[in-house]
């Protein structure tokens, strides 16, 4: 059975369909009827299975990727107000996480082709003030970021790098899986993601100290969670060892996640097929830029983001309007952070500082991308895009 993201009735090719497998629904029922629904044995098992999938030493389950980013940054033990590099072409929650960790975001421009920072952008941002203490690297749309070159450009060790892998479960940088490269890597299990659970996140790390910190900090800084306190031979006594937040995952969510993992490889294979079909169907359209394919590594194809070159008759918004008329879902990833009112007020005016981001912001358009798309669906999307650029209204 498939659970479909709510969409207008006219949308016959939805932007996303959330596939909750029969096995995952059965696992949720087992967790709900098993007598323990909050953080417990299912979470521990999900963490172990996810760490094995990625190849990481530790995996720590949390309530969201955003909470994971905040906790991962706090785990770096930076001084209050330390500067943290992050792209402006990202989701607002990633920058909120830096602020909520008591740190100062420093916005970095992107290459308008890859939609990710290049080393020269990182170097330029680093020189706009005091030396940065850390960096958040986003693997945009599931494409592998050049994380090692970016760290070199920022003069930062990998121990000062946190990865935003909300899009990047299944991504590889060279021969290495995302999740094994930096101080900590944060994954998302939001409804639209490659492993959809509804909500939830995971942090992977190779560092024993960071893992220990995360396990405590995700649950108020407590020395023992409820599961360990109420095991046979446990004690009700606990201590608060560090400043923490409420960001733990439930056993119900983890049970769903464990079952969903069994389908991930099949889903990823289908995503690769869909991306290839899009590339064939859109390759020769005037004014449509296709997403860059990695020359090394592996793309997770969380999103398929095209760019629409502006002409007097055609723009991203005119193509979006044609898709809407045709009953085809779409999205925009992202409205850059420095275009949003709150961040303009907090971080200041970035006019002229991020030209690549500003250039891409008016062009990006995310087409439907999920494993339930049929070949006919993909062809219909391509036909709608072709009609919009060849016969604009």
C-alpha cells in the first residue's frame, strides 16, 4: 500500500509519493502493541542497522535532521559566537540550527552550475571576517560535494566539518559513503526523503566522544534514558551531565525505519532510472540546464533540479505555471537564506556578495522525483516542460 502526499485533486503526477511498505506498517503496529513506544530497543537496533549500511562506527537517532545539525555543532565544543560556514542555497532549518547552537552563520556562495560551493567561494567567505571555526557542507539534491577541497579552502580539519546529508543517503564521495567522512553527518527521514519515515533523523560519526555526547544531549543531557533506567536491575536514579534538548526518536518511528531499509536499494535503483529518463527527455530543450552528474562518486537523486534560462518569454515561473496547469507537481529548492526576511535581519544584507546564488535562485525548479513514478509519468513531465519552453504563452 502506498501513502500519497496530499496534493490538489488536479495533480495527477504528484511531486512526491510517500511509500510506506506493508512491512513498515506491520512493524509500527508491533511497536505500538509491544509495551514500549518511546526510545528503546527498536531505536538501538535501527541505529546499529543504519551504521552498518553507511559503514559508520556510530549512528545516533534523533527527531529530525535539523535537531541533528544543532547537536552535531554543539558536539564540536566551539566557543559561543564562533563562525560557521554554510551555503545560502540551503533549507532555512540548517541555518536555524547554527544559530540555535549559539554560533554565527557565515553564508557562502554557490557555483550556479552545481548549486554547491566551490573552494573559491569558501575561501572568499572565510575572508569576510574572523577565521571560521567550522563548516556545514550540504550535499545538494544528493550530489556528492567536494568536501575535502572545501575543508582545505576554509583551512579547517575534517574534525571541524559537519555534513548536512538530508538529501544524501546513498551518496558517495569518491569510493566513500557519505556518513563516514567528517566529524558528524546528519541525515533526514522526512516524508519526502529517500528513506521516508514521516519525521526523524540520524547522526553518524566515527568519534566515540561525539557519539557519547549526542546520546545524552538528544535527551536533556540525562545520564540514562528511560529504557536503561527501567531494564531489569536498572535504577530510577539519573543525573544531568550536560545541557541537552528534547530530540530523541521513538521506537515506533525506528520500527518503521528498520522495515523501510529493506526497500532502500530497490528505491535507489528506480531513482537512477528516472534520472536517466529525465536526462534523455530534456537533453535537447532550449534553455533547460540539467543537473550536473558526478564524475566520481555516486548521486542519490533525492531531487532532480533543472534550471530554466530566462528569456523575454520564458522563465522558471512560466514553466512552473505550465506544470501546474498540466496537473504536475513541482517544488523550488531553495529560496536562498539571504532572501528570507528573518535572516536578512539577523545576518545582514548580502547584496552583491552571493552572485552565483542570486543567479540560480530565479532558475531552479525541482521536478517530480520518487520511486513510484512510471516511465509514462516522466515522459509527461518532459512533454510539459518542452511545451513551456517551445511554445511559451
